[in-house]
C-alpha cells in the first residue's frame, strides 16, 4: 500500500469513528430527552407537546418562561400558570424536588440553588400565553449555578425548550 493510500485509509477510518460517536451521542441524548419527558408528565400538568419552555440567561440570573404554543389554548395557559405559581412557592422555600424528580438529583446547578435559595429573588408573572419566573441574585456563584441549571433544562427538554 502506498503512503497516500495508507493516509486515505487512516482518514476514512477516523471519519467513520467520528460519525459513529456522533450517532451514539445523538441516540443517548434522544433517550435521555424521552425519559425526561416521561418524568415531566408526572410533575408538570401541562402538555409538553403543546407548550414551550424558554430559559434566558442574564447577568443577574435568568428568566424561565413557559408558553402555550397556541395562544388561544386556555387550558394549557391555566395549567402553566398553576404549575409555575406552585414552583415559585417551592423554590422560594429551597424545595427543588420537582426538577430533581424530572432531571435527576445530580442536575447541574441544583445543589447550589437548593443551598443558596435565600440569596435568590424569585418573581412570578403571567404572560398572555403562559407565565414566567425571574431569578435574580447578586451572588456570582448562584448566577453560574442558575446558568448551568438553565443549560441542563434546555438540553434535557430538547424540542420542548429554547434559550
């Protein structure tokens, strides 16, 4: 085999390995998202396929918004508002049990938020098609934890969440 042919064979082998790794990673991600959706259905009363989560990071924390995909879907809007009202009260007490149930106790940022909840101001507000929670803190470590927590949710919720 010539040097050129050997290099070509090596390149093809490397590309096949990279492609296989990408497929395995995508499959694992899809499997995790399906598990999260199933667990989410046990905790969140609204329909994930009819709603969208948005997690917007900012310098003081971030904003979590959940909206009905159909702005005329009064049932989904009511369920979103009920759920985020409950979550706001729980998070204000340091109870992050629902996210732990859905995403797992090792979810990035979760331990820090549970410990530092007293240093986070949480504000609930209704939107025309759902509701939002605004997380604000002056503690840089908690901002980092909120950003990690938001990132994990976007990853885990897949098509049901955006930045």
